[in-house]
């Protein structure tokens, strides 16, 4: 047999060494293989190697891959491609089929691993675990360069066999270490007697382990403690309940809870939900209802029916006596108003009284009998009637009165009529202003109307600035005005004159005054009882007051009609005069400084009294329309209002009338007559008081009357200083047919405009007289109060000289007037 084998070997060696007479090139071999594939003699797939010099079948490729993996245990697909000499594409394509055919292999992250590889890894891990007592899976995953989930999945089946340990929270522990930590957890859990968050307990155990083991101690996760604790609870080694996984309530505490609740509820007949929350009971209502089915849950408290019966009896007694009851004061201090309200809804006698309208509840817990409320209402109505009678004598009537629509209409009409009266009175005052003192004469001579186009933007800015300042001053003085107009106040609550029904605040104060029990018990919160009670009483009080107000309106109707007629006449007269004086201002458009002075003078002397009359009459008509008695005063129109007084009156007007009236007050403080006239006309139109326009016929009539009046004043004037302004005004009527109102500081400019209109002698007499007048006034201003003899002599001599010139000036002007 051996000889035969040796012979075969020699023959095989000879055959290999023998040279073939026919040799094939690589190209011929390739073509031959392709031909065999076309003839389907080779009916399986062949793969080229990377070198291109070899063919390999898929089965051979798979076999070589399996052989390589079993030899190395873990091989990447890239390494397999290099080992087999086949392109990576075919290796990746056959990798899944290799893993499917061989269950002991797995394909993960581009690598094929065998079970024997993981067994060896598990043995290494077990050796390391026994040395360190703890191994982190994250460290293993980083060391092996695989995913954490893969490490956990391959180690879990080997726990207890190859790996002697326990896997918890991504950590491997030895059984001895697990037993040690479990004993610590059991001891800590048994030592807890109150509800505790287990997270804090686990933190304490972690610190304890670090102190025991030192710097070389192991870091234990809280989930490991929690897992051990859950096992102890299931085994019954620790008694209690776990809520939400981390809230531990020991059994001993649950027993103490129930004992405390039973003791407190039996002694006090109530217990608050807050107290149960402090005891660690998360759902107090369900807990109490399960233990005390007869109890009643309130908003913040759980009560026994005996407490409801006690409150019911006390409230019923108060209702029978026709009084009131503060339910909250009858209950313990821990009860809230919502609790008291809920208890009242459970009181049978209270509910019966509410159905029969014998009782009312205010502020959740105040119970009042209907008879008690009626008594308060009767007393307030009686006092209101008394106040109404006293109010007719000049005492302030109470209330933020909400006037019906008819009263509001009265507001508008009253203001309109007042405007007319103001204008009329202003015109008369301005026409006769020259008859007064030197100051009055100076003012009356200087009123003028300014053109808007000439005044410019700067004038408008100054006007707005002055109006704002006047409004600020008006705030300070408005309160003083209201005090003097309304008389002495017998009520501590401020009452508005432009409203006619008592406010809630006034009624609330009256209730506090009439019911002393409210103040004694410290009921000062208006939202609990006073305001709701005032709301209920107010309709009855208003009804009674409106009846009296209707009677007052009837009495005031004739007076309002007379007031409106007089106001219309005054406004017509004053507004015509204002238009007449405005025309003279056109002569000074080229002289801006004099132009502004004349405008301001006309606004102060003519427009201001006209506005004052309008505002006073509108305010008086408003009060009469609202049923208030206003005393008639004979000299009220002679007193000028301050800017603050005007602003205060304007703000009392309703709606758009107030804003338009404020615009008039602002224009009055400006320096443009044109702006004032436009604003004043808007107010009168809003008030329903039409104003007359100055036509040519009326202008001639007024000029003739004004000239006749000035002529008589000049002839009768004995004061040489006062004469100058009247002479200049009379000359302007004669020369320009314009009624000029100029102040003292504008007389010089006014005289200069007459230079081209008078002959030289007359103009010289006028200028000499004006120079002498200025000199005399300068001497008077410069002399001290205790005049020296020499100064007095100079003034007397200068006055005598001026009186001599006065005769020449009078004769000059009067002769011109007659001609």
C-alpha cells in the first residue's frame, strides 16, 4: 500500500514538472470561461478577485468568510475583503447570508462577531468584575468600540453563568456587593417614619458609601438603590406604600395619620384640607369622605353636620329678630368666606328665607333680613329728602347723579344760552369801558383782533403754552371755586354738581353711619357688604329723589327760559362789538409788535368778560336743568373768572362741549383774536346759541353810536391823562372809520398811523400832548410814596401845563367831529 502511494506521488511530481506542448494565455482562459458560461456549462456565478487573475465562487467566498471569522472571532467587513481578495461590495452583499446561515455569528456596525468571541469577552469581564466589584458598561463599550446596548444584550444572557454578577443601571456588581448595599437600603427604609422622597435617601446612601470606601469607592447610581428597594417592598421586608415611584410613606406613618385625623375631627367637628396636606395626604376630600360619609366637604374645610346645624340656628334667630348675621364670625378662624357661603347653602332655614324673599345674602356670608334692609332704605330716603330741602337753600346736594337723556340735552341748551348772555354783557362792558378808571380806560382802548395768517406759527405755540399754564393754575383754583359756590358741606362724601343721583360711595357712607354695628365689627371693606347693599338700595333712593327733582325742574323752568333769553341778548351785543373792534386791527398788520399787543389787549378787555358770562350762564342753566336750586346774584357777572375757574367750569360740561369750551379758554390766553373768534363761534354753535354777523349796516350803526359816545366822553373828560386814549379812538373813527381799542403802550404807534391823515398843526398838538402825558406819568412813577416838595411841585406844574394843552386838543377833536 505504501509502495503504491509512493509510486503515485512520483507520477504526480513528474506530471507537474513535465512541460505542456500547448500553453494558454490569460486572455484565452478568460475567453474560454466566458464561452463555458455562454454554453451554460458553468451555471453558477463567478467573481473576479481584486487582482483580476483569479475566479472565485460565491460558496467559496462565504466559506472563506466563515473560516476567517471563526479563526479571529471578530472581523470587520473591510478586513474580510482584504483577506479574501474580493471587492468590499461582494463581501457586504454576502455578509448577511453568512450570518443567517450561521446562528452563532452576528453582524453589527460593519463587523461580524462570533459567540465564542463574546464568551471570551464575558470571561474577561468576569475576571475584572471580581477584582473591582463593579464594572461600568460604558467603559466596556468604549473599550470594545461597540454600542452600549450591544454590550448589555450579550452580557445579560451570560449573567450567572460566565459572568458572576448583577446588572443594574448600566453597572455590573458582584453578589457580595449587592448584598451589602441591599442591607444598607433595608436599614434606611426601616428607619424612615414620615413620608420621604426616596431620591434624598439615595443621595445620603451614596455619600455614606463614598465615606466608607474612600476615594477608591464605587459610584452607585440611584436606580440601583431603587431596584433593591422595590425588591424589598415586594418581599415584605419593608412595610409601606410607594407613590409615583419616589414618594415613600411608611406603614407606621399611615397609622399615625388616621389616628390624628380621627382625634381632631371628633373634637372639633371640622378639619382643613391644609392640615391633611401637611400630613402627606394628597387627596384630602376623597380620604375624608371615605372615612366620614356623613360629613360635608366645603372649599377648604370638611365639616360635620352638627356645625351646619349650629350656623343654621344662629342665622334663623337673627332673621326672626329682623336683624343681620355675620356667618363668618360665627365659624372658626380657619374658615374662608367661600366656606361660609357653602355652609349657608346647606342651611335649610336660610334657603327657605331666601325663597320667600325674607332674607338676602351679601358678600358671600352676610345674611340680612328684608325688614332690616327696608328700615335702612327708609332712613336714607328720609335723610336724602332733608338734604334736598337744604340743598335748595344753597347746601350741596348729594350724589354722583346719573342724569337721564333729557337732562343731558338741557346741558347743551343751557350752555348755548349762557354763551349769548356772555357775549352781550361783554360787548356792553367794552363799549363803556372808557368811563372807568385809568386802568380800565387803557384796557378798553387796546382790544384788537389778530389775523391768523399774520400771527404765524410762533404765535400759535405761545398760545398753546399759555393755555396749558392756565389749565394748571385752574386745577389749583377749581376746588376753591366749588367750595364757594356750593356753600357749607354737611356730607363727608364729595358730591358732583353736574350729576343728580346719589352715588354708591355716598350711600355706603350713610349705611356705615346709620348701622353702627358695621363700624363696631370692623366691616370697612366696601366690596363685601356695603357696595352690594348700596346697589340694592340705590334704585329706591333714586326713584324718591327723582320725584323731588321733577318738582324742582318745574319750578326752575321759567327761570331757565329767562336766563336763556338774557344770555342770547348779551352774546349778540358783545360779539358784534368784538367784530367791530377786530376790524381796526387790520391797520397794524405791518407792525407786528403793536399788532400782537392790540390782539392781547382786545382778548383781555373784551373777550374775557364775554367768555366769563357764557361760562357762568351755562353752568347756572346746567344746575337748574338738573333740578338744583341756584340763588340769583346781582353782581356775579362783574367778577372776573381766573383761568383756573374757567377750566374747572369747562370740564364740568359733557362730551364735545367740554373740549370746545376748553379750546376757547386756551385761545383766550393766546394772542390771536381770529383763533378766539373761531373757537367761540364753535362753542355757541355746539350750545345752540346762534351769533349775529356784523354787516355793513350794523357796522355803520355801531360806529355812529360809538362816535357819539366818545364825543360826549371827550367833552366831559377832566383828567388830562385819560383824555389821550379817548381822543385817539375818536380820531380813528373820524379818519379810518374804525373802532380802535388800544392800551397805553400802543398809543404811540396808534398816533404815528395818524400822521398822514392829519394836518401838521393838529398832528403836532397831538404828539406834544402825548409827550407831555408820558413825561407826567414818568414823574409820578419815579416819585417815592413820601413825596418831596420839589418833586410834587414838578408834577403839579407839569399837570397844569398838560391841562392847558388839553383845552386845545379838545377843541381840535370836537371841531373835527362836528365838521
